[in-house]
């Protein structure tokens, strides 16, 4: 599998959302939707993918957050460069890392050409405002609740003999009460990402959102999804993360102290759409369409199945969830097995 990009070796340039580039063509409501832990938008690539001929004369920029760290963007981009004749020696593809909302903002400012995003509401807003369109779905990731294998909040018992939505609600309620009792720690991104938005939605649905305000057991850490897992592993904390990042970190053997307690169901679906500007070039449309097409679907469907856990990271368009056999709740980590 591709190695994890080493962000410490790559200086990334960032600008604030107040930069006039973001209001040059449209004054989008997206710029003012909420104040988050950071309003800085990354504008330089973390990785650039090239064909056999080396760097092309044209670079297409893809904005995305967590999926880039799994290696799927590299794999898809390199497949496109190899199998698309018009890209031979002419094209490179760059990944510019921002979470979902910031990737859309970067698209607004013409700082990326394609935004792969996970927030249908924000995507719909961009479409209504008239500056972007949705080409299609590339894949779906899936949110999961992970935490320490010791499970001090007692989430594991909440998973027996209950339908999916009830399992989720019961687990969140147990977690909140365990946190109040000083038995559990929760890590929150607090960064305006799709993960943070979903976290707030889920705790509100469970009726325990008020228990998370200004409390010692909730720690806000605006990290990348991968780094957030590493920190939770160090601190013995629970968190909302995504299946693809969890499996990637497990493959790298850096989160042996964590396991998954809740997964599956419509509430935890995390669909990734390809968004482009309304005046996108033919080269951009061609790549975005390919990413939503059959060849990309074949790659996504198999991605991760040759890793240690033999599990796909994503589902493909038309597949809303994994089967029970493909689930992760029943899979024990090395640390968990060692304690048996």
C-alpha cells in the first residue's frame, strides 16, 4: 500500500477564508456558515501524481481530506494517468489536503479543480448559489465510533440484540454518562469538518449534546483524521472517525490500542461526491467523470482487500453499507488479542 504522506517534510501554504480570492466571483454563504477551530485553507499540494513521462504540462488539483491519507487518491490518479490516452505526458494530478468544507471553499476560490467532499448540504448550497455542480459519487466512506480496547465506557454491551440506530443512540448515551462520571475521554475535531458536523448531529440525536459543553472529558483537537486516531490511541480516548482511516492506521500498526464499537447504518454513511465549478474545463470534467465511472469503481471496490485485515475501505456508488461479514466491530486488534 502507498505510504502515508509525511506532512512534516512538506511546507504547506495556507490562507484565511477572508482572502479576497474567495469572494472574487461569488460571495458564498459557505464562507460564513460557522466559526471553527481554524479558518485556514491549504492551497499547496501534499502529493503530486505523475505518469511514466514525468510531470505534465498541466496539473489538475483535487481537494480532499481524509481519503488522501489512505492512498486511494494516489491509486485512482495513477490509474487515470496510465489508462487515459490524452493524459500521456501531458498531465499531473495534485492532492491539496483540506477537510470537506474547506475543499469546497478552495473550489470557490479556484484553488482546486475538483473537490471530493462529504457534506451534501454544503454541496447543495454551492449548487443553489450557482457556482458549482455535482458530477457524481466517487465512493462512500462510513463513520465509526472507536475507542480503547479496555472500553471503560462499556460500549460493547450496547451492541447486542438492538437495531442499528438504537445501538448508536445507546452507545452515545453510555459514553456521555461515563464521561460525566470521569470514566471516559472523548476527542472532538472541532474544526468544521464533515466528521465534526456529524459528531454534533449524532450527540444531539442521542439527547446528550448538552452534556458535552465545557466539560473536562471532551478534548477538542483540530487534527487530520489519521493524526486524530493516533492521539486517541495515545490518550485512551473515544472518537468519531471513519472506517477508511481506521483501517489505514491499523495497516500501519499505529493504533493497536483502539477498536471499533459502533458501525453501519444510514446515519453513519459518509458519501463522497465529485464537485466542480460551473466553468470547469474539459480536462477537469473528464477526470471528475472518470472518478465517478466504472473503472474507478472497480479500483475502489477492491481497495484494501489485500491489506492485513482483508477488508475494503469504501463502498461503491449503489452500495450503501457493508455486509455483516465485512464489518469491523467483531475484529480484534493485536492488543485486544494479547489480553485474551
